[in-house]
């Protein structure tokens, strides 16, 4: 189905490069996998299972050479909402269904279409997700007790307020230490894995200085199993498919967007080109496989992919090594993970949220004060206060309405008159005083679609109410017409014919001509009334008018049009 050259030119040296890059990415992926799982409302090991399985599957079946897949922060509010509303078992089914949808998107070559989602929508929901992630970690940062995760932002905010009296200063100390490590360690030692140390050092401090004073993975979730779970097929029924298709679709759409964005970033860093549709298929296979092992939905991870490239990766084998490294760590060190304080996870997710917030792009679009600003704010607020599903749907709807409005504003219908005393050309009305009342000439400029069809018809209708004999429409600059515009043109031609008028069309493109033929409007207008040259259309139109009945020619008594000249010549010869 796909030709794969991502593993070409391999050698022992490149395999060594991939091994080093894979271990480096694995060190970053371990704390992120656990943190994303916890924030999504599931056990931390499920994030590690996702990291292992998705990393291998996407490496083998994806369309990017350097893509590293796994759990990501963007999924957190979606997965948490599904867990709270439907339960963990149904989350696995929704993830499996999303995998099928992603495969279908790739098979039907929809990879490029996802890229057309407006930036105002993607920045809006990304910033909203960042706010949800950040606010969701405040409780762990402060060590608040008795918190229950709720579906809506305002409910969680109320929970924080009601439990402020349970602040644990040991948790704050642990969280601040982790935050300082994440911020300053990369500046002092760029090659040291800051995220891993942000977990290890606070954990050692908590175990040695104040054991049992802070909540840990062990106290909250129990111990982590030191192996992959056995394969279990989710119990899928028609009822569950109907119940979960919308959450599954959101997972698929967001997963597709996130993975393709990551692939584009990878292309920019390396000069390579990914294959969008193959990448969607690979992500789909991964999301169908991960639930079989109890893992959560996965997508391309921009930060881990960039780390992979910066670490010298040569092929997708680096992502395979990353997964194998995480598996080895899971088997050898899982029992020790139960001592990790939840407060040490909070700053990791807060930094992730800040980095994904795109606050500079958000502020830039907001300053534009255009329709994009409205789409941005609405998408952001809906993401935070309602859910991502509503935010994306309404955001896209507003963006489409805005686009249609802008396109309709670029559409122009300009009246021109033929000047034929000495030359054949078109000139604006304001530049030529004498008008021919029997011939109306319009240049149509822009896409003729449902957003502009009414304006087109109303402008032309005002002209034909003056009862000209000939209507010429120059459509050289009309790139497309839709069914609404064809229907409006049909109505216009029919009404004008009833008034005794004839419609001529010049310089129409081939695609629109085919549409007119298919609709039957071509035959109604008549083959002889279509012209590839506007000058010939004007000459033909002047042959149809009646110069002796023309009030302008009769009043001026001079040859103000070519038809008048011809009629005078005929009188003289007779």
C-alpha cells in the first residue's frame, strides 16, 4: 500500500545513533507518560504501556522518519472527561474506535484536509487545554486533600477553594524543588534529563526527610506492575459504539492534528518529508493496539520528537529503542515508582501546559481584532468551560462563517461599457459618459458561490429592470461556481428571456462550462451565446440591438456606437 524508505541506508553506526537517541527520549518519556496518565484520571502505568506500544507501532507503520508517539498533554481533558462520564473500560473502546477512524482518514487520503483547520481554532483549543492542565495540577502542587476530579472547570475550581484549608507545606516544598530543577537544570547542564531529575531528587528528599508526609503514587494508585498486561479484547457492542462515537471522533481528530503537526515540525528540523496519510494509518493502528494492553490513546509528541532529532536519530528505529528502554525500566524499577510524590508530577505538567499554551500566538491573534480574534476567544472559552468537542465544532463553524463572509466581500460585479468608436476595449462607467441602454456589460470577479450568489443576482437584476436588449457577462475571473450560483444564474437568464433579452457569456473557464452543461443551463443559454473572446461577444451583442430605437444615438445624432454606424451604412447603400 505504501512504499517505505525510512529504514534505507542503515549501518552499525546509524543503529548506534538510534540507540543513543532512543534511550535519551525514553528518559524524557517515562515521567511524562506517568504524569499524563495520572492527569487523565487513570493509573500511571497505563501511560507507560501507551509509551511502549505506540512508540513501536507508529515507528513501524507511520509516515514520519523521526516521529515519537505516546500519551500527550493535549489528550488530558478529553480522556479525563471520558473517564469521569463513561469509565475507564469505555475509554479503551473509544480509543479503539478512534484508531479505526484514523485508519479510514488515511485510507481516504484526508491527511491534507486536517491541515486546513484554521490557526485561530487550533490556538484557541490548545490554549484552553493548557489552562485545564495547569489548573488541574494546583491541587497536587499544594497537597490538597479530599479533592474529587470533576468534569467541568468551574466545578474543579470550586473544589480547590473548598479544600484550601488542607494545604500541605511539604507538598509545596517538593513541588517548588521540582519546578526549580526543571527551570534551571537545563541552563546549567543542557545534556542532563531535567524531567527525570525533577522526579528523582524530590522523591529521595521526601523519603529521607519526611516520609509519609506527602501523597505518593503508591498511596493514590497502589504499586505499579513490573510487566506489560496480557492482551484483552474490549467488549464492543452497538450500544457502546453509538454512545462513544462522538468522544472517539474527537480523539481521532485531535490525534490526527497533533501527529501531523509533530510531523511537520520534524520536517522543518530535518529537511525530510513525511507522508500524511501513512502517518494517519500508523497512528490508527497504534490506537487500535494500545487499548488491547490497557493503554490510553496516543499521538505524535512534538517535544519527544524534537528530542529524538536533537539526539541524533537516523531512522524510526530510535523510537523502537525508546519503547524497549521504557519497558526495561518498567520491569526493573516499577516497585520503586510507588514512592514518587504526586507533588513532583505537578510542576512537570504545569511546565508542559505553559509550553503548549502558545500564549504569544494567542496574544498576537487577539491584537488583530478581526473575526479570527472572535473565533479564538470563543474556542478558548468553550474548551475551558464546556468541552473540547463543543469548542472545535463551534470554532470551525464560526471560522467557516467568517471565511464565507470574507470571500463574499472579495466578490465584485463591475459594470463596464464597450467603447467602439475607434477601438475595442472595456472601460469603467465613470470614465465613459455615454452609455448604451440596450446593452449591459458586467465583469464578474471572484468565486461565485452561495455566499456571493444573492449579491450577484441582485446587482444584475437592477440592470435588467431597465430592459436592455443584451446582457453580457464576462466571467474570466470566476474560478468556481457552486449549485446555488448556478441556480441564481438560471433564474436570471430565465427572467431576462421573458423580458425579451438575450444573455451572452464570455471567457468562462472549462470546469464551470462543464457544470453548466451538466445542469442544462448551457443549452438554455444556447451554444451560440458563449464566447472565448469578449470582443466577439460585444460585436455579436451590437448586432442584436436596435440602434434606431436607442435614445442615446437618436439624441446625439452621431455615431456613438458601432451598431449605429452599421445601420447608417446600410441606409446609404440602399
